[in-house]
C-alpha cells in the first residue's frame, strides 16, 4: 500500500511513571512539573492528555504484590497533589487497560532484537556481568530476564496505543522513544498508516543528580535515602539532607558540572524551582559560602513542596475519590485504546436503477445515468468480526425510471421509493453515524464493497452530477474490494477455483449462508460479512490487511505531478481511436495509450493507461470517472510513470481502429 499520504493525527500527549516508591525532586522537576504545565495547552483535548502509572514496567524486577498495590494508589495521590487535574488529564493504571499488552505482542513480532540489545539500559545491565558476551551466555543465576530486554517494546506500545503525537521525557529515555518511532514507521510501511511518529518533548529542567554521588542521576532505587529529596520529606528532613549533601571546599558558588558537579547540582535544583536562569542564580550567590547557599536551596524546596504535601495528606484520606479517579481514567483510556486496536469495517452496497435488461424491447437505463435507489451499510468490529450496526434506506431517483426488470431483480417497488429521501439524505445519515460513533472516538475505519463499482464509480459520478459534496473519506476512500481479497485468498488455495466471483457462487463454494433474497443492499452487505469472516478465519498475512487507499494515491499523483491515469472496465474490443474520441469530450487528448495484456495473451484485460502532455490534462481526466464508453462505465484513477515502467513487459498498444 502506498504510504505517501500525510495523515493528520489528533494532538495527543502520553507519559508514564513507575509506582516503585515516592517520587523525588528529580522526578518532580524533570517530569511532573512539566506534566502539570502541559495541561494548559488548550490545543490538546482533556481526553488526549494521558498520564499512566506503569505498573507492568515495575515487574521487570521482583515486587511485593501488597506493596505494589499500595504504591499505585500512592502514586495517583502524589500526581494529583502535584497538580495533575483529573478533569484536564486522564490518570490511570497501565494494567487496567489490557490492550497495552495486546499491542505489545503485535509490536514484538516486528521489533528487531538487535536494536533492543543496543539499548543503553540493557547494555549497562550486561556490563555488570563480565562473563556475558551475548544473549546466549545469560544463565538463570544472572538475574537478567526477557522483560529487561523487551520492556522498551512495551513502552512503545504504551505510546502508540494512544497515538501520542508528543511524549514528555527526560534525555535518558530518548533511545526508547526513537525505538517507538522506528517501530511505528515499520508498522505503517508494512501494513497501513495507523500510528503517528511521536515527537519528543524535552523537560526544560536539567537532570537532577544524587545528593551523595553527584555524578549519578538521583534515583528512587538508590539504597541511601539521603541521596534524594522525596516529595513527602518533612521540612526538617529536607533541610538536613541538603545540609549533609556532598559538596567541595572551593569558595563561592559557580556552575561547572565537570569540575564542581555537587554545587552545580544544587544550582540546577534552585534554578528549576525558582524558574530563574542558571546564570542569574550564580550571579546572585557567587560570593555566598556553601552553607548559606544550601540553606537557600533547602528553603526554596520546602516552600515549593509545602502545598503539594498539604494536598497529598488530604488526598491520602480520600481513598474512595482516588479509586474513582483511577477507575474513570482507565475507562477513558480504554475507549481510546480500543479505538486503536479495533478498526472498523463498513461494508457497503447499493442497488441502482437497472443498467442491464435481457429484453431489448423494454426500457433500458444506461450505467452512466443509473441512480442509487437503496443505500445500505453494515458496521463490523474487526476484532470480533461482529456486526455492531446496520442501516438501509431507500433513495428516490430523480432522472431515471424504475423498470419492471429492476423491480424483479431488487424487489424494490415504486411505492417504496415514492416518499423516500434523496441521495444527499442517505449520505448525511452515513456521515452522522461515522462522525458520532467512529471518528469522534478516534477509531480507524475503511469500507468494503463487492467490486469497485459502488464507491469508485457510481457514488462519485452520481454525486458529481447532482452537485453533492461528499465527505473526504467517501470522495477518496480507503476500501477493500471483496473480489480482490478473494484473488489474494485464492493464491493460498489454488485448488479452489470459482466459476464467478458473485456472492452466490462464493457462498455456495464455501458453504456459507446467503442472507435473505439477493440483490437487496442490506442483505448483500450482511452476506459479504459472512464471506469476510470466512476469508479472515485463515489468518493469511495479505488478505484483508492492506486496503486500497484512493486518497493516498491521489496525493501521490499530485505530488509527482503525474501525467498518467489508469483505466479499468474498458470494452474488450475498444480501439485507440474510440478512446481518443472519448477523451476529446473532456477537451484533452492523450499522447500515448497502453492496454494491459492478460498473462495468456488470449484476450484483452479491459484495463490500460493514458499518458498526457501535462499533469493538468491528466487531472482533468479524473473527472471522467464513471462515464460510459459504449455500454461500459469506465473507472479512471490516478497512476504514475513508475507504474508504467514496472508494467512495461505486459503493455501493448490498443488496436488503432477506424477513423470514421
């Protein structure tokens, strides 16, 4: 499938924190303070700012279940105490949304092991064991588990599940987000464009270092509690920890992370709390002694943390409220996550005033003037292949007659159409459903039809003739063609050869149920669902995987300024002169025409290409889509010079034909 389209994704922010103990000021200044600030971004909906307590990540090291349960609730309390507002953000526990692990497994299947083994954290763990040179050397006694290697994939799933466009992280997490981008790019190219490539949001604060070992990052896992300032430390304890923090014997306050890492760390802390530039802090305290500056830093910390600690103590006693916040957050997150995992398939079928009639004496309506008289569609949840909604409505034709043959074929009589609405009404009904129940919930969707006629020829042609503006997803749709998917399926089952690709023939050959009388739009849509279930039950990697994306094709056509169009549905005996005359009706003339030969060269394929002098002429020809040539409605679609080059060996000139 072409990936040239520029998909627009809803602005979304996602970040997570492990419930492995009380956060410290490094977490607060480097992450939580930024999380609070991001809530003020009015361009991001409150349902698209997600802050996750990532308890599954905590399992990479042994955990006490009781303590972990307590830590998750305590983390929710401290997040809200810091200013994370449940009305402006989604706060939830990772394990309560099971689709994290579902997507994790899917991404595991495409993630490169080599890239995982080059992650900094994994290499650091390996370096602690001098006898380990590769994965094969890891024994039971090493304490190294698969989770330590593969957790960046779970992190990628966390981010991509919510289609996050922005991820606030510290610089130590940059490799993991770059991995998430690589996986998203690979998935989009291999399957379809579902995931945005998340952008990093760096914290404005520099990394906060240990108070005892100022060359190391401040950490919750440091065995010495004196190495960090926890957000719930009392004022007395904060003052004591800062007073006892490692420093040097050099007079004055300067900022030099290499020569004076301890003092520079205190400067960084004070700068981040007060929002003053490092240069201003140094200028103000350059002549102060270290003891005085430590007092200043401690006072600033106590003042900053006081309202947080006050709210923290209050929320600790409001257990029911905290539980409700997490429950609501999990529900809101799950709705978005299900929209990512669950794609929606809209199976659509039209009935139209008849374009064929076995009785030459009776009134006959050509394909070019045919009008839709039944507009039917069925919504299918692709994760279960269950029908979640179905709809059908009749459409009153404006310019054509309902013939007896049409009634005989479709069971649609004039009394059903006399008071029916317009085609525009039917399109609005479909659009209302899609906007309300699919797009607004962040779900992806595409259509499925039996052949290209419904969505690629009839609807755009009739809408154009009746001056109806189609929604973008209908004007240039993403769709599966059931006939094409059968051909893909048949490659895996060469012993199964159908006489035709009709719904009746498929159901008969596969022992499937035909729903109601055929040639009813709704019945045919439901019958197609049965066939889709059958094809999908085999799990083939290329069947119902890559939809036709006419919008992507059109964008690529414009981007390349292509002069090539593709023609389908041509009469088998069409000549070059007939095609040239047909194009002249649009005021253009192709410079070259090619038809595609069938593999056995026994008969024309009914498809070909037209090449024009300018891109503008080729664009003009796209307006001819659905127009008839002889008794055939022709599909005209964008193509490119690249396709001509690839198809070179199977192309041949059309017969010249008569000039008369």
